[in-house]
């Protein structure tokens, strides 16, 4: 989750950050200023994306966060700005406007995404500001300027080629025979399997609670169908993880707060996080994750409440809500990250696994609701694997999560799981009514 206060107070402009004094967005009466903003947006999108903060003035002493008036802030709307912007650029850029109040001041922050596949080209002139068919980037002098050097052009083209890699692979795959496509997909999965096995080995090597004999864990592994070992640039790994850092219930799915850099480490082919802590009931908690440069992600967490009851009361149970929350949060994190790294129409596979399920019976952990003694697993672990196009994961998040939970609960010998109860848990989670 972005800390907007840090963006406002960074105090120095960069390729991904530009400050503007107070202004009103008015494409009719103030078109020149609007076009200057368009130029900055195109340049940032062609570089690494970033932020434009309106309400920070440059003075002799540096940048001063003075804020802007409410009516000025009210003139900025995402749909209005994007309509004007996309009259001047191809392919379109979808910016997001955030209005951020702080210390009785108001700021407008424009979030600009980095281009996904093709650089953005200016398609219309505006005198002395925008030139038709020009490519703009952010320079080392933190200016928005047209590309004129061969070196800058090579840099932009190299980035575009890397981003086009998945698209080209998809085109090749589409013209292959069914048998050939299957062979390529199997080959890709072998690469991803290496990451899956390496993650498990790392977890087991670092896990600090071996002597306590806990055996109930929740695990997810996701990967794009098309393998590309440079899908994610190394410097983007941490920002991607932070973008998925959302706390719905008191503990986020991916633990990576700005305040705890000690729990995060860069590795040769990705980034990992791990944390052990004791909760309010002196219960043990352990959380481990890895994001790889090829876009695959591994996560395993100790089912702390289930483990606590087993240690203290000898009760082998598994919470219905525990699974519903885990699956829903995992899908939400996956879509948040992969919207930024996958090509349109790409498929993502997610594999959920619950470890230590044998002889565990389902429960709601809610007062007034009974245990489900007949709904008990007879196997040591339960797995569910699904593959959908990314847009399907996004559009059907809640229902897909319900279906995955239903499939897993059937392995607990619950022949007709209560999908309405599961859906209610998920809806309450995302409404932060946990």
C-alpha cells in the first residue's frame, strides 16, 4: 500500500516523481497547462511510471508542501483527465487521481502506470509543448523531454522488447499444433516447479518451530502460463509486493510493511519475506513468501489458531473461515500484482494446498455454532488447482474463491458445503467486517 505522505514529503524530484504548484484542471480555459501535464504523464509512462503531486511548490529553500484549495482539487477527476490525455497519446494511458488530505492541507496525486507492451507516442501537436509522433521520456535531469539520442532510444526499445516477450511467446504458441503447445507448456511448468521446490526447501531450512511439531499450514503457489525469466525487473520486485500489502483483518496476506525492512531480503532470482512472532495469546505465528523474477509466487503460513487449539486442547480442527479468508486474499494479491506484469489475455494458475489435514474436522470457530464432527479429512494434505485468464480472476474473484473452498471442503467429507456461508465470510472480509 502506497504511503502517500512519503510521496508528498520526499522533497526531491526524480524520474518517477514530479511536483507542481497549485493549479486548476480546465481543458477549455487553461489548455496550455493541461498539455504540459500531458507531456509529463507521457514521459513518466514511457520511463518507469510514477507520481505527479499537485500542491507542492518549488521555492528557494526547496519543495514546500503547501496544498491546494478544495475547488482546485475538485477540478481533477480521473475520467475527465484521461479523456483529454488520450486525445494526445497512443496507446491510451489510464491514470488514477488520489485526493489526499494531510494536516489541514489537500493534495492531488496523479498515479501514472508504466507502459505495458508498447511505448506511448504523442499523436497530436500543441504549439511549443507537444509534437505529433514524438516519444517523451523522463531524463536524468528529471525533465520531460523528447527522445533525441540514440542511447535513449535504445534504452526504450530494449524495455519494450522485454515487455513484448510474453506477447511474442503467446503468438508463437498460438500457431503451434496442440501437441507442440502442450510440450511448450510442460517445459514452462518445469521451470516453475524448480521455484516451487526451492521455496519449500527454503521454508523448511528457515522454519524456527520444528520442535513444536505443528503440522497445519496453508500454502499457495501461482504462476503465469507463459514462462519468462525476466518478466519482472529486479528493482520492481519490492514495489510490486508493497502494492499488494493490504490489511483486511489485522494481518495482511503478504507481510511487507515499510516499517519492517528487516523481514524482507533480495535473493538471486527474486525477493522473499519471512517473519516469526508471538500473538496476543502467546501463540506462535510464522509467515513466509517469495516472488520470483519470472512472476511466480510462493506463500506458506502456519494456521496459528488451529495449531494453538491442537497444542493446548488436543483438538484437531480446521476453520471454515480460515480457508475462505486465505483463498480470497491470495487471489486478490495475485490479481493486484499480475495486473502490473502480465500481458492482456494471459492465463494464471493458482495451486492451493492445506497441509496436516488428516483427522481434522471442520468448524466455524463461532459461538453458537457446533463443530462438524462428520466433516473430517482422511488424507494428509488437500490440493486445489485452477487456471483462468487474468481478467476472469479479477471479474470473478469472490465466486472463484467460493468454488475453490467448496472443492477443498469436499475433501473434508463435506459433500454439500454451504457456499452461502463461505460467500458471506469473503464479502465481510473485503468489507473489513471480519
